[in-house]
């Protein structure tokens, strides 16, 4: 049954969260920004409401938001932007999430090159000009792509 599978998967994702709020691939590991956005996003989508654990992860992302181009990870930003887009739909007021979107969007737009592409930032597995640009474009569109209801 799909409901049981989703419940088991959600339980596993919940157990992969550190006490700081970050999510990891495996239980007991530290976690990182890309997995924190992905973990929070998955919990919100499967639970149909903003869980405290998802909010804890997102509050960690707000507190540890990249402040310069050399700190931004396009892969992490893609998942984080989807989590933040989902947040606004599921809960009207969250700590700093609107500020996260404003700052991250500003950072991306300020660093776009004249040809429309973005330079290398934090390297991630599979980084290429096409993949990086696709991730940033999808991130910028995250508020407009899905209905979270």
C-alpha cells in the first residue's frame, strides 16, 4: 500500500535529522544544506502540513544562508528553494523564510553573467554550465511551478 510506504519513508527521513536541524543520508550522520532542503521538502509534501522537524531544518538554512557567491551551492539551492516555496503555502508566517528568498534571489541575480549563465560557485557532483544554469532557473521559478495543497 502506498500510504504505508510513504509513512515508512517519512519516518526514515525524520530519523536522519541531526539535533541542529540538518538532514543527512543516513541516521546519525551530520547532514548538509542540500539534504536539509530536500528532507524538509519531503516531510512537508508527505505530511500535508509543516512539521516541526521541517521547520527546524528550514530555520537552520536561514541561519546558515550563503552570504557570497563562493558559498552558494546550486544543487542545495534548488532543493532549498522548493522547500521555501512549499513553506509559504503550508504556513503563513515562518521565521526569516521570506528574507531567505529575498537574499538568495538577490545573490543569484547579482551574479548572472551578461550571456545569461552563472559562474561556478560551490562545486557539486555533476556540475556543468548547463546543469548549474538549469538548477538556478528552476530555483528562481520554484514559487510558480507547483501547487502545494
